[in-house]
């Protein structure tokens, strides 16, 4: 699944509620950024390639300027440093995304983990943990990994 299709799935996967579309999109961007940063931080270093992969994921899914993207990533890095638990972040995404949106998010996590050319065991563990929190089956977790690895 390419990234454009993932974005389409993400957009159709959002459940409607009373909150404004703009606020929902901004919150989704922030939550996605934090989770992608957590994957990059899992091996205790955030390589430039990982940061670039996060930036690409966010730029493809939003209308933010380059400066706004950089600010969002910096904010996500700061938020991730102070976050004790990701459960609240994941709960919000669980409420907002359908299965296709969740699988797309996991694929983005794999892209960030693979960005530096190596999937560290800590990165893989973090993705597995988040896939579990998103109520995805192990099969979905593995298929997402295989799609990203095969795409190279």
C-alpha cells in the first residue's frame, strides 16, 4: 500500500463526531507525530533519516508549511520526552481510526524504523506494543512490516 492510499484510508477511517474537522486534523497530526517520534526514539537516537521519514509522513498527510512541519516535529520530540504513557494518545487514535487507518499508521511506523537502514529490536518492540494497543492482530502487524520492507 503506497502512502497516498494510506492517507485516503486514514481520511475515510476517521469517525465523525461533533468536533471541528480542523481541530480533529490538527490533533491527529500531533498524535501521529508523537507516535512516529516514539518509534524513532526507541533505539535511543533519532537519526536524521528517521526525522526525514517523520517529516515526509506528516507533510503527505497535511497542508502544513515546512516551518510548521519542523515546529510540529520539535513539539512531538518534546512531548515524547515528557510522556510517561502512550495509552492516552493511542486511545484517541483508536477512537478516530478504523482498521485500515490503524494499519496505515503501523506502516508509517515501520517506514520510520527502516529509515536509517536497520530495524532495531527496540523499534520493533515499540511498534508491536502500539499495534497491540491499536487492537490489531499479529497478522496485520507482520503484513505491514513485510509491505514496507519489500517496498524498500
